[in-house]
C-alpha cells in the first residue's frame, strides 16, 4: 500500500495506523487550506489540509512503485480538495491519466466540495504513473494519492486483465473483521468499463 499526503513536508502515521508519505517532489507548488474551506471528510480530514499544484508543464506525474510489482491489480485513488487555496474562488478542470489511459477528469460543481476518484488498474510494468494534465482550464492539483493492492481476489480475475475500471459509487457495509480495524467490507457498485461504457458490473469485495 502506498499513501501520499501531497504537499506535506514529512511523512507520518495517522490515527488509523496508516503511514502517509510526503511526495518529496522538486516540481509543483505546496499550498495549505483551512479546515472550514472544504467539505468535511471523516478519517482523512488532515490529509486534505495540504495540496500540491502544478502551474508549470502540460503533464505532471507521480510514479508509484508498489512492492507487489507488475502483473497485479491495484486500486488507484486520488482526492482533490480545492478549498480556494489560490483565493480565486475558481476551481480548475483537468484530466487524469493512469499511464497512457485517460480515465477521468476533475471538475468541481461547487468550490468547497472534495472530489474523489478511483480506478482498478492492472499493470504490466513495475511502476504506475498517475498524471495530471493541464487542459488550459486552471492549474491542476492533488491533495491525497493512494495505491492499494487487490491481492488474489477471484472476482477481479480474467475479465479485467487489460481494462481499467472507473468507480461510479461505493457503499460501506461495515467492518468485516473485529481483529483488523483497517479491513473494511465494501460493496463496489457499478464499476464501469472505460473502454466499454455500456457494460456495468456489480459486485462486492473485501479489502
């Protein structure tokens, strides 16, 4: 698992025992926002207090190297809390790529909302690049980036080997194990094929 709190100066372990890394990038700009300038997000409120923006360049990427390596499936998740960090009251719109796949775009209907996007991705290489692409509609930024390995869950096998799935919605069913507070039982509802959007898959998963 890789968790990056974008814009912080050093890593830490939060109250859920998840270690968060700093992004340690030489590019981009670091900004902070106040806790009343965006929609509250339980459990990750602290992680949304900082962000890294990318005013320079068309395409800026985070290169993630999970220890599980290639030929595996991962959940790639990003959080974006604008919080009017630039005092312009005009959140940007920009594209997100996983490697060479344009899997979604970031757009805010209300400035103080938090955007969360995630995808299931099967990688053929040892690294996964998450790239923010400037579309000339404001400066791209990111608050939090996570990469979760999916292990050997059979529900993800065969059919999904070379296709990226984008999350439409998720419903939390509760903790599945009294011995592990971090293990959550989640029903992943309506993942949509990016390449075949007319198909919808419904399933539940444990991770």
